[in-house]
C-alpha cells in the first residue's frame, strides 16, 4: 500500500472524508514552486484527531487540522527524525557561560569587584535559566519532546547570548502552544522582579546624568525604584549595583521574547490565539515596534526569519480554541510586555 492510500484510509477511519485537494502552485522556493495539498473532511472530533496523530506517527507522518468555513482541512507533513541529545554538552555550555558572565561582570560592570561579578552572573543566569526551564517543563506537561537548555557564552558586555531549548516533536494543541509560549517569559519576569528588588536595595538615586552611554529604564524598573530606592523620582537616574543591570537584561529578554513575531515566544502566543494570516500581520507589527525601540539588529533578524520561514504552522490541532483562563493570561502577558518595553542604549540624553 502506498503512502497516499495509507494516509487516506487512516483519515477516513476517523473522519467523514469529502475529498482531496491536490495542490496549487504557491510561492517560489529554492526547490521550485511549492504545492499545498490537503484532505477535506466534513466533521471534527478532538479525540478522533488524537487517535489519528498517534496512528500516522507510526508511519512517519504528522497531520495538521484547520477549520475552513463549513469543513476542515488535514494537511500532512513528513516526520523529521532528530538525533538524541547529549546532556554533557548542555553542562559544558552551562559552565562556560557561568565563567563568561563572571568575566564580563568583573571587567565591564563590577569595576574589578569579583564578588559583585559573581552576584551579577548568578542573577543573570538565574533569570535566563528559569525562563528556559519553564519552557522545558511546559513542554513535558504536554508530552512535547524538548531538550534541556543550551546556554550560549559570548564575548559581550554580559557574557552571553542567552539560552534556548530545542523542541523535537510537534506541539499537539493550541493550549499547549500557548503554554510553551508564555511560560518562559512569565517565569523569567518573576525572577527579574526579585533580582531588581535585591539590586535596587543596594543602589542610589542620582540627579539626571549626561553620560557617554545611557541605558533607558523600562517601566518595571522605575516602579520598583519608586518603592525601594530612597528619594527616587521618575525623572532621576540610578547609580545601579551590577545586579540591577542583570535585571535590566532580564526585562529586555522578556520584551524581545514576547515580540509576537514568527517563532519567538510571543509568536507562539499570537499563533495560538489567531490564524496564520492574522499572525503574519501581527508579526509585521512586532517588527515595527522593535525598530521604533531602536533594536535594529534584532529587527533585522526578525525580518530574516519572517521572510525565509514557511510561516508558523501552529499546533497539530488548530481547531480546538484556547481556553478561557489562557485568554485571561494573555492579558497579563500583554501587561508584562508593556512593563518591560525598553529603548536601546543611546549616547547622551534622549530627552
């Protein structure tokens, strides 16, 4: 039995099969014109679809179901085999990144104070690590295969390019996609708040300064400063402990990850809530906001991903809606995004 017949039979066992659309020529790629093909079914049952996913997985295929007016479409992708993870590689990168962040803190932020350099490293690694581990446990909750975090050491002012996890299996539902998107930024933001409270307790308010380079404070830092820094007002600057800079980076990381673009965390959230066409429009808006805030290189990377990517496929089941509680959580995540909005560093005073 050929693959097409096998897939067709599996689908007809669980859904009322109306027909098959054999594709039309779509956008051009390096491999020539892309043809989009799908099966058309007349009914939808989430439990039947779960059975279909398990059944086709045995044959090396992955189904995606979407609503299309008064019927539904099921498209099929070939399952991509990925190699086993090697945990020793994660551990080596973790240790190297701890060293690189301590070194960066010592030379750039702590002015030769080794203890403050270690404090900066611990705070920053705590924020980044919590962010990625939250993604990891969200993936495990929904039976999505994911690696432990890969930390990325780098010769920068903070000693790292962050961290990431590798998702190795499809995301089953829109609820799961939403959870994978919001879990990291929320967890990282909570740790960022704790870090800022600690760091700002060792910091001092200053009259507005005109330094060579300025790091604008996001709203969350200004709010916490009003609570904990003596004599601070919104128009003042702060002589900040290196831990505060780790918190500033945490807010920046949260903001950039929540940009609703492509496959960023915010992109996952957006795609779980909206269809692919709306998600593309929101992605363009996210890129424009990134440019307005002055993060041009990040915006460039977003544009590259947006143009070269095939579009966010969403979850396997793109029909079942996101739960009400998650829609409420989406409002909270939007508030966190606003609190973390950060302009890029600039020379001299901006205002």
